[in-house]
């Protein structure tokens, strides 16, 4: 069976084309202001690269915050289900899988087949998601991809007290004015975010293997801060930002 | 960002005329060290004699000392002439010359009661980085309160976000937002991050600045109303803090409540809402002083 | 005097409310909280000091993350520990 999964996140669209359980092609694009248009363009782009006609795709399942806006989807998959399926597909030993997106974070406990046994969400508050790191990157005038390495240079950190992205930006500005070293501020930001993610994981209990996906999974500064807190190794599979779309595509084959 | 913080107070002081500085039985002082501004009020037998406001420096004890000194300038009195000092303020405030520290909520409540009289029952304090909702009784004792400093929604900082986005000076924003025939639906009223995204989308749809501001201020007013609902709103209702000057929010809040807030009291007589905490602290100082004298 | 600690943000409403008039200062809720989020504080009742329970300052702005550890369906440990029923908990994730 040939199936497509589309993950319409708060910031980016991800699309994965799967044939008989293996990834054939994938692509991503910013959501922009016209999500439906961006989704249509992304579909055409991936089909062209894969050399497959639209008619050759049996199911297209959408997931993510903007799933309803994907015009060509034949069905929807709950992001929590998609997360569990993708987690176990990518890392067969995965039993706790969590995803940090731009505006939402979610975590699942699952069995060996990728079925959800429990889940927890950190949604509707950007402080526990990627937007927080983008704000920190702006406030520290450091590109996002350099923020993690910067934080790893610190040996200690102050504690950030702000729990809102808006206040956190102000707090960084005042820490800079007080001559706090930038690497310590960066580390403080990751500690604060890891604290919020940890609380989500504490609700579930972390059973190894613990797997992290989503865009933020690539951030070494975040992973270091989280591993320090939960005391367990966190596995990140390749192309972690495509996990949601992959999971949706896999659900088409065997729900 | 420092020059845009319009909730900062200018550094001023006043010695009220016609006060009998030498003849007062109880000379008390309240010192309120806030995160942004420090205030001191000196009272003569429970009436305001002088006051001062200045920017809080890097350390609390120095700020407390300096602002008290400012308030005493030209009065003929020294700090040692004060019978009782009460300190208050933000967090773990340290006012070394205070015999007692009282919470900022209790002091603010007593101060509001002094400024507006015993009819005030609900106070909304909208500051730069926090919002407080306080229910009081007729003596100015706190009945119920909550403080929000977790979310930027409704704070001065939250307003700064839309002011920056629309390039509108923050002190003109309120009036501009009222230049609409009819209020549009509010944007997200619990989160500035989401409210801002919605405002951006509305702008792209071609909405005017005034209409976007109206939607944003309407949302912030809804936010404040929901905070007030938790403590319960009872007339009379007073608004203090930097955002109390934001007509875009206050007018809409009054519409939702169905009644107006109490008008400003006589600022020339030292009854400035900015001084509410220090006034309350000075009143507590008088009460503690009298209690100690009795017994 | 009722003190409401917590917040409402886009994800929901979370408060722990302490009624100082009912609170006897026994500190059972402080011991019962699995996240050590409670502490004793001194407030003024009239002109007298009274020791009452409060949410620890460092926990107030992350109450969702703190109280999320407890099961809210039957009544939380802090509420169960309070004889006079001075502790109220609001847990309303959206």
C-alpha cells in the first residue's frame, strides 16, 4: 500500500510518502499564511520527486494542529497515535516517545506495537515548545542552531523565573545588562524549558527507551538539559521532525 | 526597551503645605520598594506629610534609605525622628530601618482605602509585569486576592508587544483603540503570543490599526475581567498601576462590569495611587506604634 | 482572607486557594504535597501575625507543572490533609 502522511504543525508542514512500510520520499515547507496552498504545493513537489502519480496513492492522512486545513486528506490521525507509531517504527525499543513542536509538546507511553497506553500534553503555551527557543535566540542575538552549542560551553546557570515567552525575553535582556555570560543565559533557558518538558514526562513515567522527535530534538543544548533532569538517556532518530507525518502514513497501513 | 517602559514613574517628591511637623504625636513612615520604583510616605498622626518616588536601584536597602531621605528633605526631620517604619514591596524585600515588614497586598489595600475612602471594595492593580486583583472590606483589610505574574496578557509588557508591532506609542494606544464605531471580536485573551499572531493575521487581512488595537484591548479587558471574577467584583471599584491610564482597556472593562471605576482622588494632596503601598505601610506603622504604646 | 495562587493561561486554569480564616497553621498540607510546593508564611490578621499555609513562591508560576503530578479526580493530597477544609484546588486544563 502506498500512503502519505501530512503533519500540519504550527510552523511547518511535513509530508512523508510510505510504500509497504518503508519511506520512499519526504518534504517539508513553511505553513505560511495559506496552509492549504502550501500543502498542495508540497504534495505536488514530493510526488514529482518520487515519480508517483496522485492516483497511485491510496490514502492521505493528516495530523497536527492544522490537519483540518489539508484539502486533499482522506482522513485524520490523532497526533498522539501518530507519535507512538512513528516512535516504535524508528526505534523498536521505544516505550516513551515525546515530541517538541513549535507551539505544542506531547508525550506518549506505548507498547511494542506502537499502540498508545498513556499520554500527556503541554499544549497551548509556547513556553514549553520551540517558540520559546526562537524567542531566546532573538533575545541573545544568536542563530537558533548555535544556541545549543553556546549553552554547552556554560558550567553553571542562573535560574530563569519567567514562565512566559514574553517575560523570558525581558528577563534575558536584563541578565545581559547585568553582564551575565551569554552561555550561562542560554543554559538557563534550556534548563527552564527542560523543566517544563520534564513535568510532562513525570505525569507518564519514563520507561526506556525514551525517544525524542520533532524539530527541537536536534537541539543538543535541550537534550543535555533534559537528560540531566530525568537521568535517563534520550534517543533521537534521524530526521526527527518527520515523525508525526511518518506516523500518520503508517496508520494508513495498519490502524 | 528601557525608554519605552511608560509605567515607570518620574522621580518626584512633595512636602505638603500647612503640616505641623514638630507637633505631631505619631510620626510614621511607609517604604515600598517595588521592582521598578521605590516610594516613601511620611505621615503625621495618620495624615500624609510628605512623600517621594524614585527608581529602584540595584539593592533594596540603599533604595529604601534614599527614598526615605528624599521624603524627609525640607521637613526638618531626620530618619531617627520617625517613631515607626513599616517596609513593604516586591518579593523578599529588605527595608533595614523598618520595625516590621507587611505584604504589599495588605499595604496596597489599606492605601487604597485611605485614597478612595471606605466605599472601595475591589481593586485592580495593573502593573508593568503583573496584575493584582484585591477584594477589601470597609476598613481596608484584604478579603481575597490573586496576583498574576506568570502571563504577560494584560500587563504593561503585554501591551508593549502590540505597541511595537503597530509602531504606536504606548500612551496613545488606548485612545486610538477607541476610535472604532463598534468593537470587533477580541483576539485570544489568555496569551499574548497567540493574540499577537492573530493581530498579525488581521493586519494582513487589511484591518486598520485602530480596529486591530480595539480587538487587542478588548481581549486584554476580558482577561482582566476573568482575573477579577475569581476574587469577585463588588462596587466600588478602583484601578491602580501604570495600565490604569490605558483608556482602551479601562473603558472596555467598565462596559463589561456595567459600572465605572472610582475617579482619581486628589493627587495634589498626596493621594496618588502610585503611593498606595507606601501609604498603607505608613498607616500600619501608626497602628503598630499605637498598639506598642498601649501596652 | 483567601489567597489564590496560580494562573490562567491559554492551556487552562490552575489555582491553589488558601482560606486564612479557616487555616489553623497545622502544616499538614506542606507535608502531604508530593512536590513540596507548599510552605508556611506569616500574614496579618488585624494587627496580629498568623502562620498560614501558602504555595511556595517558586511554584506559583509553574502550578500546572507542579500540580500536574497529582490525580485531580478524587481530591488532592493537600486537600485530604486539611481538616478545616482551608485548601481549595482548581485544575481545569483545556
